[in-house]
């Protein structure tokens, strides 16, 4: 009894000793932290920002690549199916995108992988697939998300994945294998064709070695075609490939049309409770064709206000009874800057539209361009 | 335009700017500058990011090297009896260390801190390099400095009674400031301000002078005072207590066993090296910043002149109220590119590494519109500044 009590408190005092020590060393580096200097030796040792080093790249298909990453000190282990945010600097600007980890947490070399498909017009994914070299560093976030198999219940999973949506399922499958606990699993995977299926060979191998794993690959393209022509998700197909789908928990990950079709079907069948979805909606709002105003939501103050296309957001906020920070009111001091949470705004000086979530918005010189949400 | 001519055009009651341009002409001038600004904003990219990351990294390496050299110099004190120990070697190394530390502090305040706090690098969306979260290596807390610098000084540049940086509330640098006997000793204040510049800036923000006039002011600034006090304490603790003390702790065992130098010498060597590094930084930043708005032929403005000011007129005022210093590439970097004060004041949020290329364009533009462009050597700019400080100490 006393033993039990003792051990957690001793680890706690150990970690609080470490915290105290690092707080003490930070005093020598103020206003930076000691870790900013440690970073000079190796970016992975930094305590203030999490980075990962690219140690290997491998082409899965003609436009998908797996990056093997070595995370920094502050990394924590993840659950199969979780994702991380990755920051990539492109033309000097850091963009953040979310990618699912494709390796299993049981992997014991301290590395993990993400598998990225270069999507049409996707500058970030294109950069990750084509430009990132072994040895470069990426800013990463900690694993997040609740798209994972429950440990407590013996669920029978049905994976429905398409394209690079295979990644969470791959991590879960590999994890089950590593734990030697393959569950009764059905997998419907949509890929363009046999040679353009991410992890295609690996899936087939697992299927041939484990009778509990039932793999159904659906090919959606004829060779040489650029557009999907066949193999769309529909009710009969589901019934045929997985007759007992109503007894399973469905884990779905893929492009928006697939997810929409599935949601519709599951709603119709009153099965949404058993449908788990991982979606990565694009972070870009639609750019309105003409200069239009919209509703501005100030998220911190919980105020919504109507705005036209030419009134500065600072004015809009003030007219709505708020008093957001500001200074020069002419775009030079940046004290009015806030973060764009969603939607689109227009810089009145240049007419440029800002629609990338997370961008800084100078409220004194920007107006609404359609609906938008600000961190004020 | 010399000062006499300036007086003619710009009499006290005039509400016009001292340039020979009609309002539509001034607006056209403004449009040209807007176009330049937009062009640069659009061309920001990977090269600029690489630049600032390199400067930041260099700064940290120099800072670390400085600390290491200062510590290593302790090992060269003659009291140790190894071959390298000699006072010459000690002095050489501790001087190098001090210089390296001072250089790091200058880079941090000028090219890095000042410019990041202007939001010049916010566009990179790098969470570590944002004006809203960067804390600079200076006794004045970042956000408070942004208040007095970005907002007051950059908006009201050289407007008497509005710009807190005209003489820093301490000096009389324009004939339009009313003379008081207090100013008789201003060469002395100016010198003290140079040595203690960072403290001057931190205190200026508190507008202590008002405290004597209005009781309510004291109440108002209490939270400011507290935050500034905390920041000052942290800076003092780091440079004047922790680093010297750690050196003492490290030599302690040797000194007690009779082979090391006196702990007193150790403590004060490190302390004085740090004090000097801070003073060098103060004097350098003072030198550059005083050359920005005080040299001869710079213009000051009345409140009447800036009433209903358009953006274009604001541009003109920035040009007339700022001065550039000529120099080489390294000089510009060490001055945080504030040697391109004119370009900085026209475009305070454009990355500083772009100012050198902008300068000739702005200069040519100014020439076309016959607007003075005040650019000269450091000797001329600082010389005339000193002369002003001396001259205006008298009525
Ligand atoms: S208030 Fe100064 S930039 Fe917006």
C-alpha cells in the first residue's frame, strides 16, 4: 500500500525536479530559454518547439510518398489512427496541414511515418511529396484525434478507405499485427488501379497470411484514365462485400464525396452511431466572386455582426460594442492583428483576399469578404 | 533646403507640409509609394525567411560564444599556474568575449527584436517569430515598447507634443520645443542617456513626468510599472547575478584548495564584462537611433499640420522627418537597417533586409517630386545631432 503511494509521488518529484532545473537554466537565457541554445546543436533536442527530422523517403505510388520521421525529445507515443499537424515552410510562409500517422505505435525504433499523396493544386502536399529531402526538419505537433480502435471493447472493424485515406487503417492493421491480436476485420479500399494503390502489396500480403482479415480492393479507374469512372460506393456494393456490416463498427477515411455518400447511407439505415469518420476538410474558404460583405463572428466575445465589403473589421467590432486592441488605424503598427479562424477577408489596401486559416488579419485595414470568423 | 528656407516655408501657423506640391501631386506621390510597397510585399519569399533565420542563429551563436569566452578567460587568470595563464591572455579573451556578447545583444535588439516587433516577419506565420509573442532582450517589455514605438512614434513621427521620441522627453532637439533652464545641462543628460539607453526607453514609456502633474497618473501606471519592474529584474538577475555567481560556484572548489583565483576577481570579471556588453549595446543603439530623427535639416511638425492627414501626406512627413546613414552591408545589418530610417518609416512592416534595395528607388522618387531625402555619413549625421543637443541647450 505504502509502496504504491510512494512510486507515483517519486516520479512526480523527479519530473518536478526536472521542471525546476529547466526553469532555473532558463533564467540564464532570458528572455529566450536554454532550449533555444540547445537547439543550435540539434533541433531535435529543443524543448520549446517540437521538430522532426526526415530520415527516409519512399514512393508508394506515382504521387504518394511515405516520409519516415524521427521526432524530437518532447514527442509522446500515439494511438493507431491518430494524426499530427505538420508545419512546412513554402516560399517563406509556414503552412500547417494535418496528416495521419501511417506506422503502428508498436514500432520500436522511435520513428514514425506519414504517407502523403500530392493532390491536384495542393502546393503543400506537392512540396512534401516532391521537395522534402532526407535530412530536413519539419515542425510537428503532438498526436491528436479520437479516430482509433477502442481497447476496452472487442469491436469488429469495417474499414472503408479510399486513396491516401488508407493511412489510419494501415496504422491500425499494423498495430493489430504487432500485438498479435488481429481482429475480425473487413476492409473495403478504393484505389485507382492495382498499381496505383498505396500499400497495395502490403495489404494483399496481410490478407494472404491472416484469415481474419478480409480485404476487398475496389478499383475506380481504367488504366490511363484520369477521372474516376467506376467503383463508386453504393448500398448493394456494401451489402455484397460486407453482408454483416450492421454488426460492425465502421471506420471511414477518404475524399469528401465518399464520406458524403456513406453518411447518407448510414443515416438512411439509422446506423450513424457505428460510423466513425476521419475527415481533413480543406482549410481554405471559397473566395467570393465579387466584393461582398457577410457575417463576422468574433469568437472570443461571442458576438456576430453584419459587415459590408468596405468597412474595416475594426470598425465593425467597435460598432458592435467591442473594444479590440488597435493603434494607428492605418495598417502600420500591427497592434490590431488577430487570427483568421475561418472564412475570408479582404485587405482594403491591396484588394488581396486572405482565406488561409491561421493567417494574421490587421482589422483596421481588412474588411469581410463573405462570412468570416475572427479570434477576437 | 536649408534651415532658413525651411523656416520661410514652414512658419509656425502654416498647416501645410513644407513641400512645393499640390494636394493631388502629393496623392500621386503616395500612390507611387503604395505601388512600391505592394511590389515588395508580393515578392517576399523563401530567401527572406532564410535571411532572418540565419541572423537569429548567428545572434544566438555569438551570444553563446561570448559567454563561453568570458568564462574561459577566468581560466587564464594569472592565479592559475599553468602555462597559458597570464594577464595578457586573460584580457584578450575577456575582451573578445565581451565584444561577442555585445554584438549579440545589438543584433537581438536591432535587426531581430525591433523588426520582429514591427510585424515585419508576421507574414511567415512562423509561431516562433511573431510580433505578438516575441519577447526581446531589453529591459522594456515588448508589448509596452510596441505601444510607444509602433503606435505613437511611427504614427506621429516628429509631431511636436505627439511623438514621444522627440528628445525622449528629456532633450530639446528642435527650436519648436520651448526652452527651459532644465535644458542647460542637456549635453550631460544626453551622455547619460547614451550609457543607460535601454533604461531610458523603458522609463520613458511610463511617462513619469506626468506623475508630478497628475495624481491619477500614478494609479494608471501601476500595472505597467509592475510589468516593467519584473522584466528589469529578470534582465538584472541574468546578467549581473546569475552568470557572475555561477562562475564563482565553478571556481569555488579550486580556490578553497588553494589553486584558483580569488572569488572576488572571478565575480567582478564576469560582472564587468556583462555590464560593458550592455553599455556597448546601449551606446551603439543610441548612436543609430539618434541619427534617425535628430540630424540637421530634419523637419518637425505641428499638430495643425497633421490634421486630416491622408496616407500620402503621412508618407511625405515620414520622408521629411527621417534620416539615413550611409555605410557598408555589415554596418546596415548591425544597425538593424535603421540606417535606412527613411525606408523604415515609409514601410515599417516590410522586412528590413529589403530596405537596401528600396533605398535607391525611394531616393529617385523623392528627387522627381523634389522632396528632400536626408542621407549622409555617420559622421555628418551624428555630428550635427551632437551640435543640436549642444545648441538647443540654450534658448
Ligand atoms: S491599428 Fe495599427 S495596424 Fe491596425
